[in-house]
C-alpha cells in the first residue's frame, strides 16, 4: 500500500509543478471538442488542421474529440478554465433557430470565438434526366402547382437552403412555397438513395460528396446534376481554379449566386457558407480569448495553414472573435428572418 | 506511378505493422477496429495516400480479426462484430478446446476475408448498382431477417423473444437521431434523467458490460473459485485442431463470407449485422442446428467468415459510391480527403493504381493476419491460464478505457458499463436471455429507422410485400428462419418430454 | 389500395411509432410469460433469499462498491490535472490492487506481491500507451 501511495504522491508532485502558473493562459493540455461524432467528416478535418497549427504555435497539446453536438456543449458547460474548447459550424445556431432539442442560443450561453474556415460545398442536386434544368425551373414548377420534393436532413445546415427555396417561392408567388415539400432523411447516403428510389426530386448534397455522380452518363441511375450551390460567390472564387474533380471553379460558379439566383427578398440573393468557428465557455478568461485570437492571427499571417485548408477544399476564413461575433449575429438574423417568413407551414 | 513502385518495403511494413496493431486493438475487450483506425488516421497525412491506406487497411483487417480472441477465450466480444463468435467460442473454451476454436476462427477469417476481397476486386461497381436497389423497405427486411436469429438463439422461445424485444426497446431510449433520419425528439427516458440519457446507451459499453463485467460479477458472487483457472483449463491438449474440421464446411465458409460481404455493401446495415446474418443463415441451413450455442465449430466458422467478409464488402460502397459501409470505412474517407482525393462513383476508374494498391494491401493484410495469429495462437490462448485475481482487475480496467474512449471521452459510457454489468448479472438470475437481448439491442435502431421511413415514404403496410422481388426473397428467408427455429424448439421440447 | 393497410406517419411524432409498437409486443409477451410462469414467479421470494444466502458477499458487493467508487473518483481526480488522463491512472492503481486483493483467497505475501506489481505496471503501461502514444482522451 505504501508503495502505491508513494507512487501517487510522486506523480502528483511532478505534475503539480507542471501546472500553469497564471490562469490567463491556455493550459498545457487542451481538449477541443467538436459538434460532430464523425472523425472522417469536415468538422473534424478542419478542427484538426486548426488544432495542429495552434498547438505548435503555443507549444501545448491539443486533442480533438469528436463527441457530437450534445456532448460537446455539455463538456463546454462543465469547464471554464480553458481546458475545453469547441469548434463547430453554423449548425450551432441553426439548430437553435429550427428549435432542435439540445441547441441553446450560442450568443447568450457561450462566447463565440474566431472563425477559421468555410466549407463552400453545400449544394442541391437533381437526377441528370430531371426536367428541372435550374432553380428557376423548380420555382416555376412550384408556382404552377407542381409538388417538388426536396430530401434534406432537417434542423440545420441541410435545411437552410430548403427554407431559402421556400422563401424564394413565397417572394415570387405567395402560397407557392406550399408546393416545395421536405423529404426528411439522414445521412448523405440516405439522401442519395431517395433520389435513386424516386422519393425526392431534389436533394441536398455537397460538391465534395456528389461531384463524381454528376460526371456519370445520364442513363446511369446514379447520375446527378447540380442545380444550386449556396456559397457566396466571393467564397467560391477563392476555391482552387481546377475546382473539384472534373468540374472547374468556373463551372461551379454557374450554379451559385448571381448566376443561379434564389432570392432572399426580391432584390438580394440568398447565400449560405458553412463556416467553422470556435465556441467557448462564457466564463472563460477574456485573456485566453485574446491569446487564441492573437495566435491565430499570427498563424494566418504566416500563410501555411491556408495551404492545408485549400488542399482539403476549405476556404481559409479567419475573423478574430469580435468581428466573427458580429458577422455571425448578422448571418443568424438573416436566416431567422427567412425561417420565420416561411414558418406556419410544414417545414 | 506503377503498382510495383508503390509496393515498397515501407508499404509492406505498414500493412504488417498495421495488422499487428489492429489485432492487438481487436483483442482488447472494448477496443475496436474503428478505434485503431481513428488513432492512426492522423499519421497517414504524412505517409501519402497508398502507404497511409496500407496502414489503415492492415488495422481494419487486423482489428476485425483480433476481436475473436477475447470472444472465444473469455466470452467477451472484442468488437461488436465478433458477438456471434462468443456463442460457440466460449463453450469450446470451457470444454478445453480454446486453441482449437481460435484456429478454426483464424482459418475462417482468412477465407472470409479472401472471399470478400475477390468479390470486391471483381465486381465492386456492379455490386454498388445492386446495393442501391435496396430502399428503406428492403433494408428493413434485411434487419428483420437478422432479428430472426433471436428466435434461433433462444433456449426458451417465449423468454428469448421477450429478451430480444427488451433489447430493441432499451436501444430506442434517447433521441430519435436526426442524423439517422429521425426527428430529434427524445422518448422512453424516465423523468429527470434527460441529461444523462438523451444520447441513449452506447453499443460498446453495453456489450462489454453484459459480457465482461457481468461475467466477473457472477464469478465474484461465487467467490472467484481459484481451482477453475490454470489447472482446470487445458488449452488445446484435449482436442487438437486439424483441418478436417472444415470437411463439409466449404459451403458454410463461402456462404458466410458472401453474406458478410453483402451486408457490408449495404450502407447502414453492415457492421454488426454481418456476422449475425451469416450465423443465423448457417443455423437455418445446418443439419444439426441444435448443436449451435453449445460449442459447435460451424457457428464459429459462420461468424468469423462473416465478419471478415465485411471488410471487403464495406469498401464497395466507399469506393464506388463515396459512402462508407460501416463505421470503420467512414474513417477511411477521412484518409482520402486528407490527401485531397475524392471518393465516388468514378474513383476506381480515375485511380486505378490506388485501387490495385488497396486490393494488394487487403490481400497481404489477410495473409499477415493469418500468419501472425496462427503461429502466435498457442501463446495467446494462455491468457486463460492467468490467475483470475490478476486477469479480472485488468479486464475491468480495460473495459473502462474502452467504454470511455469509444465516443472520445464520455463518462456516462463508463457508467453504462456498470449499469449493464449489473443488468447482465440480474438477467441471468431472472432467466432472461442475453444473446437475443444483445441482438435486439444492436439491430433495434436500424430496424426503427427503416421501418418508420418505409411507412413515411409509402404510407402503406403492404409495401413490405410488394416493393420488389428482393423483398419477396427476403420474406422467404425470414419465414424459413422462423420456421426452422420453431421446428427446432418443438423437437427440443419433445426430447425433453421423452426423457 | 386497401384502406386497412394504409398508415400515415407525421414526422413530428414519428419518434413514438416504433417504441409504441415494441412496447405493445413486450406487453403481450410479458403477459404470456406471467401466465405461464405464475407459479415460479410466486415462489421467487425463496429463490432470491437463497441466491443472497449463497452469495459471496465480500467479493460480490466489494467488487460493486469498489467499482462505483472507482468510477466516481476518476473524473474529480482527473479534473485536478485536466486532459492528462491522470485521473484514470491515479484511480486505477488502487482499484486494480484492491479488487485483486478481494478476489484473492490466500492473501500471503507471496500471493499479494504479483497483484501489487500488476496494479502498478498495468495501469501505468496502459496510461502511457493511450495518452502518449495513441493520444486518446482519458479522464
């Protein structure tokens, strides 16, 4: 027993000395939780790129843990020392806007930190043989009383473009939004499958996951065609010129605003960029917020991280905390407007 | 680049090393192939695509195969896919045939792996086209067919089926997950427990709780009789392994490997369903189904050929649709995107060399797995001779690590381990049956999604019979399996009545 | 088609469809078991008394109590040195040692020594492997 106790004591003393002397710095071992449970997905990839760079810059350890949104928020709630940080994307406030369980108002309950990157891939597709050639065709069809079924994963990033479609239909002709209906599914595989099974006319997808399907010949049951890419043109323009797969950036731009217009209010186009940003415990020391801002600013100034992000088809997008907060608040209020405009019907 | 340039000493070393680490991960209760791939994924960034894949595929094949070791020797499935291996593996170990059981498992794994690799190599794109013919309806029927094994595994039909449905019921606790197509609402949570139970009980902690902790609690209750350990279990001395075990098993081997491959091809079905499907099939077609669950080599053959068949199968949708067939292959997508390579229907055509390299890596990984395990088995099997007062605490500790790390650090998963450890102990006292329970628990969530989505899409119950010819075939299998179980249970009853 | 087989599921309440169905089946099966087994259920008081009497209470309850303690302490202890996995290491050593001790029948020095060594070596090795090498999060 004494042996055990001595061992513990020795270990404890050794580690106690390694504790940070001042509390206003990030501790030596940081856990970065993310809002996704997938370690192969875009949130994880993005977070690990940022975590690597940040860890190297600050000389600390950062572990990325894919615990999922619910557990990530819980972990963040429990810890205000800066030992737990979170990275997530627009889902964090969209979930709240759509009233999904477990999503609180991030601007109220957490501190929104810097943005780090954009995934410009959010897209809508139709079967290659579809009669709908463009978003305009789809909205016209809705106007003419044709039911258009759109496969989405409800309650967030996948639904916002669908809500925008309904809103555009409403702007164009009051009541026609009723004809754009959601087919609620889950993963990308499920969404694709609804197209193959003819359960949906349009699906939500992404440039990355669906581009190769658009290269298949029309007689292939799996072939698809882009009709809309929701990214801002300014974002998409920063993508590599060769685009993705066999689709060049210029071709991709054809499907985005302003070439493909899904109107927000009759004047402006609706756009959506999936942005990744930090979330902190609201009690966390202001000095740590600044420390991370400064470190990231330096990292982005060096320019190496951008190369890694671009190699994985992300658009570098660093905004320090205060700018990020303002930007995301504005973004949220736009989408809040869209959602409340079309609410009342079944979305 | 040519294929021969890729097959470098490093490439080979990575496969063999990956396979070894994978086996170790698989062999530790609570550590899975998925986790092995997850922890090594970041390393692959600097290795380049082909070398990175070599490592990951080695880990994958090794991890799935290593799961049989604790399943057979300790009755604790090392990974969810080796669950059916415990049914006949542990009884064989108790009869002193642990080493023999392991050798049977290893050989079956190799055959299963090779069968699926061959299928993958020859007809991946074709199979992907077939797989997309499976809508919600057909997927539900596949799950239903896998669920029929509940009946086959029951000692007492009524109680067994009750246990199975209880497993489904408990699996439904928590959120109807949006990412599976649900509406994100919670259900079945006792008041006040929302905070803990909203994500439900995770599979792996439940599994190791029921099979690991519960068994240890049972031993503790009996006072951990020491005599039973070292002296009693003579590994391998009582019945030696010879390849004659496989006489008459060719069909079983090929069928199980094929079923495993096929289960892997269907996104959302694969994973744990692979070995359950092949086990239930083998039992349905067996000449002596009554011996299943009592230490029947056929059962191990079916289970292990099935779960290694999964490895090749799960790569089909990944490489020809860009969609992972199970949780491990989902991580492989990460390896591709890290290198900026797109996976989708054009992958094989656009990257023929990478594709060939993957096939070669899988082949070598299977052979390496076989060689390593076959020759190390005598030493591995000695684990049962470790005194229990040393072995049990270590198993308990490893279970904690497994439970905590499976979802990247959630303490509730560790408590789940304890809850289901106690539940497992109680269940035996209550004469509930664990095997059907766990099958229900594993398959419950997919059964729900596919059932509800089928009705949501088609609004008619008859769709389950009229959707396609595939549905009809599946019904024939389901009815066959149920009828087999009923007949078996009848004959068992009449023999007990005669006696 | 036949109106009898038609089913409409509202997405908002779709989370209750399958649980209700399963609950229904469970209730029917449970009832059948109750009826068939009514005698043995009625006599179960004695069965439990016997189980409890036969139980090795020190080992069974001791294991349970230790495990509860082990799980409860891991996180608070780990919180002192966040994200290092030390909570796991510090709690595992006494846990492995004490549970080994409980399982042991003859607690002479010769028997305790291997338990003590295991208790030191196994958690430390595992802790090093998982936090340092595999970079996983432990409490």
